[in-house]
C-alpha cells in the first residue's frame, strides 16, 4: 500500500487534491510513504505542492523558491511519472507571480529569477515574464548588480538564444564593462598595472572553463575597448597553449565559449587567433560531438566554418548531432497569428471577386505582420547551421530539406533573403524543389522585399531560383 503525507495548510490545497485524485492517503507520517512502479511517487507529489504553494509566496520568497525548484528538477531528472507536467505547471506559476510582483522585486531577485528560468530551460518560452523582469533592470544605476550576477544573466540569455534588443544590449554593454575585473583573481597580486594583474590571474587559472566564458561574454557584449580586451585574450590564449591538457580539460560549454571567443578575437582585440589553438579546439569539438546539445553543436560547427576548418575534419563528426539534436525545421503551428480565413462565396460572383482581392491583401499583411524570427523556437539554431553549411560549401540534401522549411514561414525580408541565399549556395533550386523555388520567386518580385533589400539583390535571388528555360 502507498502512503503519503502532505502539509494541510491552505496553500497546499492543490497538492492535497492531487494526492486524493491519485488515491494516496494524506494523513500518515512521511517516513511511511512508499513509491511503487507505475504509481505517482515523491517527485510528482513535491512538484504538485510547488505549483500550488507558489501562489502563497511573498515577493522576497519567489527567487529562493525558484532556485529550490531548479534543484528539485535537477535531482528528479523527470524520471518520476507525472513530474514533467507538474514541473511545467510550477514554472508557469512562478512566471505568473514574477509578472505580478515585478514592481516589488529587488534587482537581485529579478536577476535570480531570470537565471533560474534559464537553468530550467524555460527562459525562451516565458516571453512575458522575461520581458517584464528585464525591463525592471534597465533603469538601474550602473554597478547596482554584482558583476557575477550580470555575467550569469547574460550567459543564461545567450544559452536560451534570446535576442537582445536595444535596451538589453545597452544594459549589458554598460554592466559587463564593470564586470571586466572578473578576469582578475580576488587575491592581491604583486603588480603595478591592470594588464599585469590580468595576465597573472589568467596564467594562474590554466584549465578553468570559466575564464573562457567570462572572456567570451566581454568580447561579445561589453563596451570594453580593444586595448582593454587584447591583453586578457593574449594571456588566456598563451596559458591554454602552454598546457597541453588545457583544451581537453575544458567543459563542453567552456569549449564552445573558447571557439566563439577565437572567432571574435580579431574583430574585438585586433589579435589574430593562434592557428594551433584553433586546430586544438576544432579537433576537441569533433571528439566531443556526441556530448554536445543542439545549441552547442550549432555554435561549434559555425565557429569551425568561420575558421575555415576542413569539412571532413569537423563537419562530418558533428553532422549526426546536428541532425539529431538541432531544431532545423520550423515547429508546426508556431506562428503567433492564424492565417486569414476565407468566406464561402459559392454562387456569389461579385462577392467571390471581392473575396479574392481582400484575401490577397490580408495574406500579404499577414506575411508582413506575423511573428518575428526571434519569437520562433529554433530559428537561431537553424540559422547558425545553415550559415555553417554554406561556408563549408557542403551540399547535404538531408540537411537542406530540413532547413528549407523556413522559407515557408512569414520571415521578414532580411531573414528571408539570408536563408534563401544560403540555401541556394548549397544546391536548392528549381530543379531540386520547384514548389519552393516558385515561392521564392514570388516573394522576390514582391514590393515589400524589393524595397527592403534593393532591386539588385532581389534580381540575384530571382536568378538563383530561376525556372528552367525561363529568363526571369
């Protein structure tokens, strides 16, 4: 027989109902409770209590509660029947409460909640809560948040592929510049200049993946100058090359951060990354392919392509991971709006003609006003993979078929142009897929795309997807 004990406070009413629905007694000591295969267990019960009790929390209790929920999710691993659904409900409750308490949360708690959403892999989906919490941070005085919190927040947003718009980009440019001393060890170092301190700290760090993560964040999002970043990059590169096991000791996320940092090195510091370091990182990425998720694999393959690595050396090793774990195809039904509905016009000639005119106008408006690419789950991953395959000049039919589905989405002109050009460069044309080519030609002739990208670019797109025997 199964036993369970649930605290009978008013805030636990949802958990009590959940237990009663499962036929589990709720009045016996906790230590008597047993779990049986095929029945709801401790994990699901805990998450049921969490979803119910989140509504009873005060603003200052919400962030600690979210951190505890992350630990529970990490411990359970969704292995208990029903735990995944209950966790989703709990996070929805936290997001709802965060929006309601946004004016009463401290800046530190708002940052902690965003990081908790990131740790639970729900940061991208919780758009409203994310926007509200981020907006609460924009007006802060510079330096209000601890540098490590700002850094963790940027890493969480980057890991979730959240696009940073003007306000968010300005916030991180300002705050991450304050976080630059993170590259320096906390212990006092016997040196007179910031550059010497930075070099000594990084050389001391050696194999620490956090060094590459911090440096990549500063290269990617801070407003630090090349003079400030160059010594730090040079010292970290030298330390990594000096230790033959340093690259092998990097975590998977540290490896991806190192690859991305080397891509940005020349632009942000004026330093050409070492060919030997790039080779070691690319080889390690190929060796670690099976441990990469879709986000890491897409970044790794793009970095390797930008470094002009040989496709046979990197792409072939990463290809199974890209096909299995990356979100290459657009999710069905992911548009935020529904297409315009047509009216029945059978037996009504005039109404039929008017419906055709109105329908074409509504369809064009829908294509222009539908969700932006940043709101599409998987769009960023698909874009990175497509750019990498185009740079490698690999005509991979299976990958191309999956990625070409994005041309059917209501993408803005610049995104549509980018995807269509990359797909054409890896073999998509009228002979391979006449239907898609016809859609691209129709979009390339539209006024909105010509006005956005220019007549010459639109004409080049028409030529790339020209119908066989047609002079376009």
